[in-house]
């Protein structure tokens, strides 16, 4: 049920979109927590980032329920300041503190504006909500704060009982901001280009563990584009052959079957990222694929490195579906991510699904192996799966610093444990860049 905003009470209502976040005075307000029991693993930077996200969510929600521009600006300012120590909001208490510390206040200006102070004191229960307008502002801030904290705390939840819709703030936020349904997303998936049968056969053949140079030559011969990519790679500056390489077999023999396998897999999938808007995503996927392969080689849990490489190439395929969503989705997605909200959280809010789930549905239609589908589905939530490959993908993205999701040391440690990877190995792999697949990148 949607939340109406009449003196803080809930009732059914509709909402309309959209606005942008006004310029927050972030640097003027110290970010230190006022909730003693709230964990603070990342220090002031983590709290600052949380406050910026809450301000962004508050702005979008306030606009969706029809608050005036001045009220939207007010709730943004209150969101930026909502983690300052309560003692600093009370002028008398702050004065006594300064006196005890034998410090002189700077200037005559109040530490915080009176209207922002009123919102914060109402949020903290120190002041009664005097009118419906204030009730709406406080409700927007409270829901936005709780919504962001839900996703911050998600790695700690019991996976058997986790349900986003069981949280009233998550339900309220999604009710007002969701611009497309799960069914609509499935229809968008159906509009994605079909994975070509020839490419599917390449993936099937090359993924075999016992494939040799002659089999590689036969696979590459199926498609002139694949053959060209293989020969181009062998002649690249990275390999620098003494004389030009002109045949498929010579290319495979020169660069080795494992590199040839990677080149053919990447070349077979690269066409799905041919849109200019997807070029950066493809380059990121290449990075993740190479990281995932290296992690599989270091893992104490057995994972086929070639399978990890393939999973890395297509782990973000679901983002292609979100890239062709309607304009209303794109505009709201852009505003929220520009304001610091992570893409995975925004996808969930606007559609009820993240690109991991959407990617898994896409790969199911493309008849990819079940273990890769499972890994792609949970690569942002590895704690919900027993698949070591899902954890490898999460760690591989962590190494690339993609910032698609909220940072979580709990989730990272869980994934490292499930995959059998040490933190030292993560540091070592972060510093590696073979450059052997540079010819398959799109120009920046």
C-alpha cells in the first residue's frame, strides 16, 4: 500500500515524478553519528556518503509525493545533517560544551539553520510535529534513511527470511519511485538481440577442458570475425612476433591455447556490447573476466578458471536490458546515481529487480550452463548462494572498484570465505594486468 502524507498517517494515494538534488552544504557539516548502536566501519567518509545518499533519496521521494521546492530543499539539508551529534543542534548545550572546553564560538551565526534544526528535532523525537507539512518532511527523511540503512545492513540478514517488501520503508520507497514492473523488465529482456547460434556453439566448444590447437582452429574457422580477432591478438604489440602471423593455427600455437580460448570467448560475446553506450560496460566486463580467472587459480575451492573467465564476460549482461528501459526509468536512474546512490540499489527501487537477476533470466533464454546463471544471479549478493563462482565474481568486481553496490566488508569477507580466497591474494591480483586482451577493448 502506498503511503499518503496526511499528518503522518498512511492511506492509499498516487504520486508524480521528478526533481534534482539541490547543492548540499556537505563540507560545512561534520559527519559524526548520533546513534550509538549504529556500526561505523568506514568512519566519517562512510557516514558522509550515507548522508549524501539519504539526501538524494529524500529529494526524489519528496518530489514524487508533490512537496514544494522549498520543502524539498529543506529535507535535503536535513538529510545532510541528520547524523551530526544532537548536542550540536542545541545552542545552549553547545555553548556549555564550548565553555567547558574553553573555546570561543566563531561568529554570531547559528551552527545550523532554525528550520533544519526543527526537522532534526522532530526526527529525533525531541519536538512535536506541529503541522502536516512538517509531518511529510520528517516522514520523507525517516523513510529515506531507513531505506538506505536496509541495504547497508543487508549482508547481515538471515538469507532464509530476507524480503525487501517486509520493510515498510522499502515498500513505501518502491511504491512511490518504481517506474516499471518486474513483468515489464522481462518484456525488455525479450527485446535484447538473440545470442547467435554460431556464438553459442563457439562458447560450448571452447569451454571444453580438453580442447587443443586443432579444435581451436576449427572453432575460429566458423566465423571470419573470430579468426580475425585471434590473428589480430597474435600480431599485437603485447606479443610482438618477429614476423607477421597469418594463419589461425599459427596464431593459436603462438599465443597458446589458454589465451586463444579467452580471445575466442571474448570475441564471441563482444558483439552483444556493440552499442556505443555499452562500450565502457564491455571493457569493465573484460577486466572482471580476467580478475575472475586469476582468482579461480588462487582459490582453495575448485573453480574452473575458464568458466570463471566466461562468467566474468557476461556477469553484467543484465545491465544491457536496463540500458533500453523507457525514458522515465533512465531519467530517474540518472538522477539517483548522479546523487551517489549505487546502481544496484536504484535498480531494485525502480523495478524490483537488479541486473544480476535480469542477467540470469537473459542467460537462461540464451541456454547458458546453470552454474553460470546461478553465479550471475547472485554476484552482488554472494551470501545468498553456495556457488563459489558467485563469490568469485563479487570479488572480481571488488578489485575493479566498479562501485555498483554499497561497500561491505562483511560481504567481502563472506565471499572470500566461500571462494577460498585470501585478502592477500586479492591485493596481489589487483596489481596484475596482463594486457593480452587489449585488442578486444573498445576505445575509451
